[in-house]
C-alpha cells in the first residue's frame, strides 16, 4: 500500500504526528464594512523577540479588541511589520493616544493609524510579494476560470491546449523559483514545499503518489465556477502535470482524469512517457 507524503514525512521524523492536517480559511479582507470605532494600525519595529507580545499587550492594557492582525519580516529592510485592525468601542483610549503610546517603545520605528469605517481592505500594504521578491496579484478565482471557459468556447480544443500548457509552464517556473530559494533542500522537502505553496496560493490541496511508471495526483477543493458541478480546469490539470514533470524529471501523459462531486476532489493518473522511473527512495513506502 502506498502512503501519503504526510505519512512518509512522519515516518522519517520530519512531520510530527501531533500536527493537525485540518486547514482553516485565510481571509484577505474584512468580512463587512466597519463602523467608526474600528481602526487599522501600521506598526514597524526592529526585528526582535517579543515585540508582538508587547504590542498586543499594550492594546489589551487599554481594552482594545484586535479583530485581525498580520505580521511579517520585511526582507528589504530587516524590520518587522504589524498591521492589526482594532475595535476601540470599549477601549479606554483613542486611536491617537494608543498610537502615541506604541511609538514610545524603543524598538518601534514607525506607528500610524487610519479609520476603517466603510472599508474592507487594508490601507498600508503595496505591492504584494511572494517568496520575498516576486510580484503577486490576488484575484477572485471566477474571472480566471471564466477566461478559460470562454477561451475554450471560442477556440475549442485549441483553447484547452493553451490553458493546459500555461498551467504546466506556471508549475515549472514555480519549481525553478523553489529550487533557487531552497538550494539544499531534499526531494521530500521540495515536494512538501510544492504542496504547501499550491495550498497557500489557493490552487487546492494537492497530494502526489508514485507507483512504478504511474503518478497519482489528488486535488481536493480545486478552484471552480460556482455554477458548475464539476471541476474541469485544464489550467489546474496542467499545474499537476507540470509539477510531476519538474519533480521527477520525466514527461508524463494523462491516462485518466475524474472528479468526485461529493468530496470535491480531482483524481489524475499520469503515465511516464519517457523512460522507466527512478523514484527517490523516500518518496514512497511500500507496506
């Protein structure tokens, strides 16, 4: 029996058995427009241990309710950037006074705020970056899938081919970026990063299994048009094929493709079309 990558990594002690495989949605904007008591803050600090707890502690001291908070190191400056949305309706301070208090911390280099009244998105962040340097866009899935749908309607099988090839190209370029970012990573670490990256960027929950000259790809919760009951994106299928070809250095063809509506899962069986597969020893375990 072939085991999933998570089980393989646990077997080799790289994925603790206590780690939950349950995922939670990541919301990139507020769910509804906010009232006049909600403010967005921008806090830039030196990158030191404990700065986040000290900042949130200051908010708690003044009874400020943190609705959302995002924080990350800025690789271009080496500073740490926090950007919380806060509800001050029950606070014993104003947005200005809490900002002034935060500025007094010796590790804070900048602090500012704006009202979030009537707003859904943040005010302080641009442009978006992925893997530290690559420009990123966030769009709803529907427009991209509508483009694919209309392209196929106009061009027929040629439209299918365009989207499939572009999906493969997207995957191969992503693989090159990962290889450059993680030059010393093992095959298993790269594979885990591929799956993490596809999940984090919204393409779905991918799993890969190899079996002699066959590859099995499972894609749970792939992007799909709401008015369609099946997931038929050739771009997503191209991502799966391009990922396998990049990971294993082979050319593959799609032997079988299916979609299960109940589990919202695409299943692909890919066949090695170049030469007998030499699978890395730890990428599968037979029991």
